[in-house]
C-alpha cells in the first residue's frame, strides 16, 4: 500500500487562534469545569484546562455556540480569573476565583501572530464591546442556538 500524505483537517475543536486570525473577536465563555493541572507539552510548565461553552459575538461566526470546549494555555488565565503559573518558577497553581456557571466576556486576540509561540489571549472588553455582546447574548437566549461545528478562519466586520 502506498503512503499517503496527511492533509490538514479541522482538529474537532474551536481553535481560538484561527478564529481571531483576522483580528480580535468578542466571545462569551460559560464556565463548565476546571480540570486538575497537567504537565504541558512543548514547554516547561503546566496546563490548567478549563471546559467552557462559547458564544461567538463578532465576526463571520457571530451567533455560533460551541459546547464544552476544552481550553489550555494563556486563555485559561481569564477563564480562571487568576494568573497562570510556570512550573519552571516553582509556582503552584492558584485556585480559580471564577466559578462553574460564570459567564466571562473577553476580546480574544492572537499574541505573537506568525511566530511559533503564537497563542490566543483574552483582554477586557470596552463598554462599546460589551454593548455589542449584549445584542448577541440577548439575556442568555443565544445559548439556545444549535451547537456549531468548529470554525474555520474567516473575517467579517466587527460591530465595535
């Protein structure tokens, strides 16, 4: 049998870097679970996984809901409400200050875009961005939208 070259396919998860490739996006994260720390791969540190539902509130995918996505890396700092530690510094993970059920609004962008250490990070949204999120969120009614397949890179005008 001849070898076949793998082709890139969707990873079966919501890729925040891909979602924010064309610029920041507004997201609502509904915290579902906090997982125990785990050894990170690719760097000397730990991952602090967070499971969250995601409502996309800007860009081409506005209104999409992604249920029970697993997040690791820098984005988990805002989801947990505390700074992420680095094992190399000997720091112990702080317990999250957010709670299961909390809904966190963030402006997600790509830090170090185009570099090997690129990652998705969350910033505090402005008042105008919060107003734009509220239009999509509709007092929580938007969570009732059907779950979506993973998002591919795309643009779209941001309402903020």
